C-alpha cells in the first residue's frame, strides 16, 4: 500500500501544479502579463474574424477556471484515497477509476492518469506477501477468522476478474475455502 499511497500523492501534487499553472494562465491573459493577451489575440486573429476575439478570450479564461477547480478538487480526492487502508482502497478501486477518467476528461491531465493507473493495477511485493500471510493464517479469534475468510474470497474474486483463473477454478477454490472454514 505504501507504493500506491506515494503514487496517489504524486498524482495529487501533479494536479495541484497543473491547477497553479492554469490559474497563472487566467491571470496572465486577463492582465496581459508579458504580452500574453496580445499573443493569444494574434493567434485568434490568424484563424477567425476580429469580432470573435472577445468571445474566444472569455472561453479560454472559462476553460482555465474550470481546469483550476477540477484539478484542485481531484488533487484533494487523490489525497483522500491515499489515506485509505489497503482493504478500503481495494473496495473503492472502481470509484477511483471512474473519478480518474472524469478528471482526465475535464482536466486533460495524463500524467495523473498514468500514476493512478499504476496505483490501481500495479501489485507491490508487500501486497503479495500480505496475501500469503492471509492465506497461511491460523487465527484463534472468530472475528479474525471471518476477516481472513473475507480476504481469501476477495483475493479469489480478484484473480477471477484479472483472468488469472477460470470460473470453474474459482468455484473449486471457493468450495475449498468454505470447507476449511466449516471444519474449523
């Protein structure tokens, strides 16, 4: 989970940097800092009529303002997901993926997309070792036994979803897990 957390934090940092850059663009175009507004007007005039310049400047500023809001919001969301426990993170992978796609659509931030995808689908060595510990656990407490059972079933479902095992193998392994728990 440590690697996933770092990737999500870096994704959040990238979002904050993009938000800061977009905010600078709004300020630079509005206040004509370093001739930015003049440069943008010159580019617009090359392709469009002069009476359309004001509308394009407003549209550009609106885009950058929406970009600032989206990148700040999604940066905060990624920080929240980074602080999730491994179990909660695994349960909320689908929602994080949907939020990331929305983030890319609104913010056009591909670096964050790559970082979050690695966090979602990259499997660190620690996760594998934790899986082995759970599979080999001998736990005396009933609530811990239920937790181990739930984790084993979750791992099995993940293997099925990742096409590591077939439906038939999934059913066989699930039956074994349930039989082992009923014997205890």
